[in-house]
C-alpha cells in the first residue's frame, strides 16, 4: 500500500512539473506598452479557440499591476455569434515581466510568455514555454506576409511546430 501511494504521489508531482521548450523571453519588456487590443494573425490549434476565427485579446492593466484579458472569437459555424472568455493575469517575477501567468479558471493558471516583440509593440510572438500554445498577434489585421514569415521562422528556431499554425483571420 505504501508503494502504491508513493507511485501515485510521484505521478501527481510529475504531471505538475513543466518541461519547457523555451526558457528565454523578450528583454527589456514594458507591461504597460503591451496592454490594449491585439488581433490574432496565426495560431497553433488549441482547445479554447476550436471553431473560432477573427480572435482578439484586450489587455487592461489594473492599479495593482495585475491585468484583465478579454478574449473574443467569431464562431465559424454561426458567424453571427461571438464567444468571449475573460481571465486575470499577473507577472509573478517583476524581473521577468514578459513571463506572465493568466488564469481563465481560478485557481488554475497558464504560462503566457512573450518570445518576440517589435520595437513599437505592434506585433508579437506569444505562447506557452512548454510548446503547446503559440500565437502571432498584432495591433493591425493586415500584415506583410514576409514579417509573419520572419516571426514563424523565429518560432521554428525555438522548437515550435510552426507547420501546424494556421491563419485565423476572416475579417
């Protein structure tokens, strides 16, 4: 019985640990400049946005340094309907502000890291350091395809499966 308990405890601990594909994020990074509306340009498939297109995220900074994120996406099956989900985010370590955590289902939270961002904070590569989530987002819906390719090439060098990414715009 003691052996079984040890195995269960070990499996539970292993499932909570994160094996990171990526360890580095953008430096320097200003959380305040990141706030505002972002349009999703391309993404890896994920459970939250399955069946959605025209996805956006609106980040709002709170007085305590945390932030609210409101995500929206248009249903492909019924283009008259919008799905919306809200979360609360934070920067756990102020020395690494580009390594954020967002909770859409308290008390659980997910890593949300900024891997690359342009100097004007108009385009970014964001996702999970474990490699299971990745987005190319921008302040504008229309981007030069060469710039998108540059961001995808950077993500590929980090080890992300960019061949699985797809364009999520139908604006």
